[in-house]
């Protein structure tokens, strides 16, 4: 970040910017689309994110090395440049009817004499539905027209030797099941599945799309808009309710998930219940900032900063069922190259666990929830996940912490009866000295304070 940029962001350290609020609204729209409510949110673009590629930078409208998209001598305005051994995930805002497009090796001076055969393919739900066969620079562009059958998500893959394997996907277009066209021409900040679980041995990402959908939006109140998205499986009666809060004065989104058995029978097995399952990319070189938990040692809440741009993976979990024991589920993901970042926090009632993994594309996957979930719901029973919160920010990490504190004070700190913040107070922990849990009284608490 330049000195001029730092000056601009430091000048807005105590206020939310219009750019941050737009980032938050765009992220929310993509999130609602990921939850299956895309057709209820106007103007949602298809989500396009490069999960990995062997070399260079994934780009919209350009080859991976910055030249025009060119196949067999013809230049294309719309599409993406990637590289051999790459996976590009596309998620439509609603169910798709058909996908069409062209692909091939980028025609440039660097590829004409050096590139070996490359193979292009499209996968839907983990199954290959189209394959180009071997392609050379001189090969004509490979055209595809694929029936999606209502599926929203597919994977564009390139395989072959990685040397000089610049690859292009161009003129990508989808037709949604309601007849609307969806041009796939821009890379977007991904969101991921938002939450997830396994149900009867299958992942929810492959199940929820076909479940009955209901969404309601409550009027704004005190700077908060609440949306409730419910997916119900008619066959077993499992209802999954995701309640999303949009904060209209802060770039913050919060959600909680509830699972309810509305049938008269015991549910199939529910496992690996994840409160949040996110995929974020706000630049090319992400870093993870996190803190120790508190375990009564001098390094409690010690800060750490680690890179996430080289396929690193980190796992965290509370110890012994105590929410901040040895770990603390607050994470600040920053992309210094773009002066953007995200704070993500997971509620910590009991034995939580989380995992963060980076990719060379700059994307980060963050998942977490209650650890080791494996249960059935009896008729009428309901469970809820821990709360999840994300805050999108621009600028540096110091500024992000200030914005986070402002949101915490405005919307989370308790108020007195007349609506004011509580006055400063002296607090004491006497658990060890005076058995606070069972034998605390006014006299020994005063003694401990003294």
C-alpha cells in the first residue's frame, strides 16, 4: 500500500466508507444466491472463482499473462484466461438449463512452439459431462453446449503439462431454468456454501438445491435487516432455517442456522455440521491474523500472522469444551496487495473447531462449527449452530479493528435501562482463590478486589 493510500484510509479510520458498504451489499447478494434465493435477489451475477492454477494470474477479459484472449488467431472480448492444471468454479444465481461456450490454448508468441497437448473438461456434481480431447495451439476452438438439468454449479478444468499452458474459456453463457440469460464474464469475490452438513451420508451442497424454498424479509429496525431463508426436504421433513442479519450502517453480515425435524419420524444421521463454510478472495496474497486463547499463561491472547498463499492449512479447536481455552475463533484475513480484508468470527459455545486453508490463486477457505457432530433429530426437535459473523473492510488491519470495535459497541454491548452504555467497572476473577462458582459472597469478593 502506498503512502497516499495509507493516508486516505487513516483519514477514514473512524467511519465506514461507501466502498465498504457496497462490498458488503454485493457479498450479501452473492451469499443469498449461494443459499438458493438467487432468483429473489435481482441483479446477482454468476460467481466465478479460480480455485487453483499452475502458473500466472486468473484474469477476466485477458490471458493469464495479460494479453488478449485469442484462440486460433481470433480475439475474443468476453471470457477468462487461466493456465494448465486449473480448476475454475462457476455458480449461477439460480438453476441452469444450458451452458455454452468455447475454449482452447491461448494463441500467442509464447505458446505457438512450446505447448504440449491440453485437455479441457466440464464437471457437474463431480462428474465429467464434456471433454475437449487433446488440444494444440493450432486446433480450432472447442465448442460445447451442455444441458445443466437445473444444476447451479459446475467446474471448468484444464489438464496437461504445465509449461506455457495458457488456456482460455470464452463467450461463456448460461440459460437459467426460468429462461433468463446469464453471461459469465466477470470474476467475482466468492462466498462459498455459507454453511454445511452431511445428511444421510450426502453433503448438503448437493441436496439443498432441490428442497422447497421460502424466504422472508423483515423491515429494517435499528440499522438491521433480517432475512430468513428456509429449505425443507419434503421426503423427510427436515427444515433448515438460515437467519441472516444485514447491518445497514456497517459492512457486517451475521447468520445462524437452525435444523428442525418437522416429521413424525426420527431423522437420518446429521454429521459434520458447519456453522460457516466460506470461500473468500479479495486479492492475490492472503495473510491470516489470529490470537491464542486464554490458558492462564503469559502468552494468552498472543497475536500471530501467517501467510496463506501457498496451499497452507491451519486447524484450531478449543480444549476441554471451554470456548477460549488454548484457541480463539476470531480471524482477520487480509490481502495487503489490494488493501482489502475480512474479519470472520465463530460463536464459541463449548467445543468448537475451525479450519483455514489457502490457495495459490489467493482464495481462502474458512470452515468451522461445533466439533464432532453426529446425531439424529427426533420428531419436533430443533438444534442451532454457533453464530457466524463477517465484516468486509478496506485499508489496513489496524483500521479494521477500529471498525470492528465500533460495530461491537453499536450493536452488541449491553445498555442500561435508559439506553446508555454501562459505566466503567472493576471486575475480578476469584474462581481459584474463593471457589467463585459455589462459594462467592460479598465479603470474599471485596477481599479479592482489594
